C-alpha cells in the first residue's frame, strides 16, 4: 500500500553517533544518560509552548511507516530535552516542546512487520496519527478509513531513475516508447498500475520484482528504469554503491502522479473526539516543519543517533545522505506551501483526481475503496494555521 515499503534503503556506510542526551533502553521509555540537552532540544522547549495538557493525550503517539529518516524531521524537531530511545519497541519519546505532554514517534515498516499504517491505526487506539499516503488512504477507505490533517510534502519525491546516457526522458510516455524495463515494487506504490491502465506504460515492460537492492540496476549497467525517491537513491548509487559510483538521471513523477506521501492522518472518529487537540497540535507541526527546513542539521544528528541505537537489521543513515536529501527537497520544492499558500495544506481537486485514477485499480485487485469516496473523506485543512507558510 502507498509508498511505505518504497522507503527501503541500502546505505553501506556507518551512521555518525553524536551526543544528544538520549537513552537507549530495551523495554522502558524513561531514563537519561546524563548528557546535556542539545541546543535544538532546548530550543524545542522554548519555541513550541502551546499548552496541550488536558487537551491532547498525555503522550501524543505518531506512527511512521519506516525506520527514522528524512520524512520524520519535523516530528523530531518537536522533541524536548532528553528524549529516550526504546530499542525493544522501536520508538523515540520525549517532551513535546514545553506543551505539557510527551511525543512518541514509532518506527514502522520492518519495525512493525510491514503492517500498513491504516491497519495499525485501526488496531491501536493509543496511536493518535500516522503516515498515510494517498494510495493507501484510497485503498483502505472501505474498511480502515483515515483522514489526513497535515501534508508534510507538497510534492512527492517519487521518481524514475536510469543510468543509460542515451536516454533523456521528460515524460512517462517517453519511457513507454523506449521499451525500457521499468523496475518497481509489487506492493510499494500504485503508480505502475495507474500508468498501465492509462496507457502511459505497457504491462509487458513493468517488472514488479524490485525489493530495494541496487543489484539489478548495476547488473543492467543502468539500462533499466527504476523507481526511487529523488531524495535517496540517486545519492546512494553515486556515493555508497561502489559498483556504480556515478550520477544517474531522473524523472520526478509529481506532474503525472501527484500523490501526497506520508501525510499525517487520523481515524475519522478522532477527527471528532480529538478536535480540540488537533486544532492546537497541527499548527505546531507546521511550525516545526518550517523550522526543520530552515535548519535541518541539528535534528539530523538526532535522527542519526536514533537509527544507530535501534536494531534496524542493516538499515542505516549517513550525514551525507541526509544533507543531500535536505538540499534536494529545497531545490525541488518538495516541502512547500500548498496551492492556497498554507504550509501543509491539501488540494482537494488534486485528491479528487487521484481518487478517480486509483479507485479502478484497487477495485480490479479486489480491494474496492469506499463507495462514493470523495476528497473530504480523505483529507481536511480544518486544523491548519492559515498564517503559516514557508514564505
């Protein structure tokens, strides 16, 4: 579902370990190693002060869809002094600024047995919100509905990459006309099915055996088109995959497949029961995203520390990868104000178009979306502070 599994990475380097006053633990989320809080964590206490005690749950639980990384930056921005890392349960927790409540960010993907976030939200009432892309939201709308309240990404980083210097694709139809094999994940994203249904790709050229490894790309000498995150795989192939070690070309899919990725979503019942909380919390998320974009380096150190402490089965981050991702996001405007000029907003016309394109695909696969599904069923701008923008 969605693009959660698409966040798989294969960095060979070692993540830097930096002192952040964090505590690794096996089954507890309390404690401290005695180190001084970082400047950024101290700043969280002074910058994010909206009172949430008695309005939000005492611990605001957010479920992500992969190991900690670039998309989690704005949440880690909110963590106050001395957050702790729970190795046994794969989460990081600390004060949510100086709001009077705590923030717990849970890892997903392999950390939760690859359960879709929509399923985790349905199963665990302690989770307030989770990362749900448009694909997953449409697919799950019939039985495990969610409503997104904040869009961390205005533009999707989903891309196609290749290494053949003779290819210069500017649209998906040009990939079709080339006859090139398109290597994609069987369950990581729905764009291949949508493009095949719409005639932008042919079924015969799509190979859905991609599992995150660069082996096929290298073996084909780059003469293959592969799905990627523009903030991730291009850097890894050039800097961490020694068998390749050079730049790749890329086609960002935003213009032809503008899905909202990792949107922060809640169950529909919590739109009502947690309305007062969301009205206070979502503007904090907007401010945290703006602050992270402006100065990502300190929070990136916290992400590196967290990943190096958790038992991630080989998944790692590197300072270079995070710096590249931050620079790429800024250069391409992936994190940007919505069409209405508000940071984190949804374009309902865009969502409606995606529903129309995705619903037939999922229906054909036997997981029909909710009958009469409309944008208002999937997204809301109700809780955003309309004055917050990157400009």
